[in-house]
C-alpha cells in the first residue's frame, strides 16, 4: 500500500526511478523476468507507484494494470499503464481473475503486508503466480547502516515493525516517506497464510551481502 506520503514527492520519485539506471534496477528487472516469466495475460502491478515497471512487464509479454493509493504517483503511472486508485488490501477486482500479480519494491510501504498478500491471492486465478521483489529484510532497513561500501552495520532494531524514517541515506526515499519493516519470518509466513504455495526464493546483491529478496508463489 503506497501511502499518500508519496504525493508530496511524486515528481522527484518518478524522475529518480525512471531516469537513474543502476546495477540495483538492472538486478530487479532480471529477477522479475526470471520469477514472473513470459505472458500473455493481465498482470497486476500491486502498489505500482509511478509505473516504473510497466515497460518490463510488457517486454515479458504481459498486459500490466496497476493499483496504488497515491494520487500523485498515479498521475505519472497512468501514462504508462491502466491504473486505479485502491488500497492493496481491498482491490477493486473479483475473485480469481488474474494469471499474475507482481509486487515490486513496495512491501515496506504496507502497514499490513500479510493482508495485502491475502488480497493478491484472492484475485489470482488457480495456477496464477505471485512475484514479490523487495529489499532484503535481514540486511536493509532502519536498523542497517549501509553508508560504508562493502560493509553493513546492524543494530538491535530488526524486530521493530513500526514505521520508521531512520535511514543511513538522509536524501533517499525512506528518509522522505518512511518504511514499515517486515521481518523475514513474517514475509515468508504471509505466503502459506494466504493459501499460496512458495515455489522459489531468490537473493541478489552487488556483492556478497544481498540487498534484494524475491519470492515466487502459486495459487493451487
């Protein structure tokens, strides 16, 4: 659930995510391609933000549709894909209609991640696929100081689930809009709790410590 906090930074954020080509963004696209696979069919971009991943979904053969709570973000997104303003925990879709749902770099914007995954499971058709790609909950968060290349300093805040604006990067996204931390156990438990089957897990990093965790799940 991308919060309305993004409304105030929507223009900056869109420029940041669509014009900055980084190793990180390339790795996100690679994992998305591997775990989602080729279309055809509609793929829900859950918490789509400004629609930065729509082009990759189309390249894979999918027809992307997006939902987000931020009107400012959707102002940009609607130039890239069909969108609706909606809460991730109350999607404006009937049961079992989608072959795929992708949630990319959005779970830390959700106050109730398990509820969002349960709602994604509801709209998936039998055999449908959910792909989650997010920051690695063990090594990225308010408790992790990543200011020194090749080194991460972790403090005791890992178990804290409240929204936090603490960040080692004072001009980054999280210092501006905050983040909810979802510990690894909560992240993984949300999948079977929603009635989905976990079918693949991937980690990615620019070095030996991963900063991305991705999950693939299917609906029986």
